[in-house]
């Protein structure tokens, strides 16, 4: 079944190395694409508008309501 001169084990090693090279190549392509995407489309930072600053309050209040009608549960 197995070759006497060791071709079977070298074929398995070559297959493993080719699979590793292929996986690392795909990983490299994904990382380079992510880098170019980050350079082309930089992150947008949220800033408060200075115009009409009286419309923007410091504290945001939320009223939590429950559906059963009993106060204090929510």
C-alpha cells in the first residue's frame, strides 16, 4: 500500500503545506482589504452641533412604562 521510498508521507506534507499557504493567503487578502477599507472610509466621530445648542440638553430622561398596570414593577 505505502511506497517504499517515502512518497506517501511527502505527499501528505506537501498537501498540508499547500493548505496552510492557501489559508494564510486568504487571510492576508482579507486583512489587506480591511486596511484599504479603513483608509478609504475612515471612522466618523459624533460631535455635538454648536448651532441651536438650546435644543440639546445635558440629561436625557426616559420614562419606563410596563404593560400590566401596576406601578413600581418596571
